[in-house]
C-alpha cells in the first residue's frame, strides 16, 4: 500500500534575516525512539508497522506534544495560529489531531491525493503551499513527524506581497494535472 502512496516531490526555502516573506518565530522539538517503518537491506519494499500503532502511538501523541510544547514555549494559544500544517497518512486522524489541538478549520490540506506522501519534504511542501495562500500577519505552524516531531512557527510579513510570481506548488499541481489529462 505505502509504495503506491509514496510521492515524489520537493520544496526549497531561501533563508535570511532581511526581506523575508515569513519571519521565524520559534520552534520546539521532541525526540522519541518510535519506529513506524523500515526497510531491511535484503528487502525491496518498506515494512510498515500496523496502522493502529502509527496512528494511536505515533501521530496522535507525538504531534500534539510538539505543537503544545511550542505554543507553551511562545506563550501562545492556537487562537494565534492562522494555519496548521502537518502531514498525516490518515486524513481522519489529521482532523482529529487538529480538533484536539483546538485547530479545527485551520489545518492545511495534506495534498496526498494530488502528490502522495513526499516524505521528509512533505512538511515543507505544505509550508510552501500555505505561503502561496497567505496574507501579511498570518501565522503558520508547521509540524514534521518522524522519530519525534519538530514544530516551527512563522509569521508572514508584508514582503509576501513583493514576492515575484513563481510556479510553486499550485503551478506544479496544475501542470501535472494538465499533463495527465492530455495523455
């Protein structure tokens, strides 16, 4: 199943201290020895643990721990967050986690239906998509799951209005869709 679900994609970010479109506000990380999949040296495909294990002991516990840790560290509540981005294989679980965090209606589409799961790149793919739709003053909370979780908060600046047009995530999806339709 997962070999068919995995996607191929990337995102790039230019980091700096001046003229940024999103200011880095803070981060919080948690580390857990949580193995949800592995590929043995003699095997062609990944071996995944039972979905219930990954869902119940992984996503639903580790992501909220990191997100709540960041909010506490910054003295914020979810009310101060505009968009919550975190990939999750399980769409219903993604919504349940968002609801438990008080972010129902703020969670970004994980885009699995259009690009699959792009692995380590996926949180950044979601961040780029959120930035494409953002307005100055928006706050975007990004969480990446894997052997723990990293949670990062960004505040969109007025510089986003000056960002030159680019293909981005939306353009890549439109191009891919048009190519598939043409075939």
